[in-house]
């Protein structure tokens, strides 16, 4: 029996993968003079925290302060894209209903995201996440976290709500995030499709199931 649910956020609870990718591509071109290929993006950007991505783009180590400043420049681009895109003005299909069900059943939930403080604050304000989540327990990129696929985000997210990660379901969408869930020893790992990447996710051999959204019968039958 699973005792808690842990979520990634970007691409998992919010269908913002196109906006996040577009923001990184724009920032990479204008700030670092780089044009990223799809393969480069998947390997060096998707699911990674900002500091790792920025050090890849600028090809040098960055101080914490530099990473935070440059990261906010990219996030300003991203947040404006989210505000202007109808598809990202609501959570993933079925997510509010699933979260309502978990709350009604008293099942602990938390978020473990590579997003920074500014974006997490934006998500709470824009989507009303306080209906389901406690802001103080959210695990986000504070500049000191080991990036996924290290298990640190999920281990800390479980610890903050008082559960054993080995008894948790984890929802993810990225290669590095799925690996982080596996490395954390999650009882069950569920991958969210983004676009036409079902076969790609299946080829990793990590997810126990792959679903298009939270209306999927497999999700509703978890508890």
C-alpha cells in the first residue's frame, strides 16, 4: 500500500514543457550565443536545476549568486510565456480532481521541483496550490541541492511530510527525474507523457506505468 504521493511540477503537474523549452532556447541564444539541438536539450537541460544548465551554457563554473541572477533572467522569460499561453493557465488534466481526492483521503502529498523559489511562489499564487500543498514543505532549487538524477529532492520531500520514500508514489516526466525517483527507492513510479514521448519513456525501463494525464484509470485506481 502506498502511503504518500510526491510530484515533480514542470511537465508533471503543469503542461508547460513547450514554454520551459522555448524560454531556455531564447535565453541560450540571446544570453549565451548558443543554439541548442533537441538532443542537447534532453541531455543537458530537461529536468536539471538552473545552475547546472547555466554552467553548461556558459561553459564555466558559476557562483551561487551568478546562477541565481542569470536564472531569474531566464525565468522572467518563462513566466511571461506561461501567463500568455492558455494551455498553461491551468494544471494538467485531471490533476485538480486527483489532488482533491488525495486530500479527502488524507494522503500526504508534496512537490519536489528543480524550479527556484521565484517560480514556486508564482505557481502558488497563480494556481492556488495552497489548496493542496504546504508551501513550507515544498522542495525546490535553493542553490544548494544536488540536481536530479540524485535522489536528494525526493528524499527531502518525503522527509518533510514525515513519510518513507519507499512507501511513496512519485509522478515524473523527465529522464533525470525518473532516475531520481528510482534512486530514492520509490514504491511506484508513474511517468507523464509530454507530446509523443511514450516510447522514449518506456525505453528507459524505469516507470511502472506511463499515463497521458491524471484522468487515466491507472491513476484513479492507485488508492
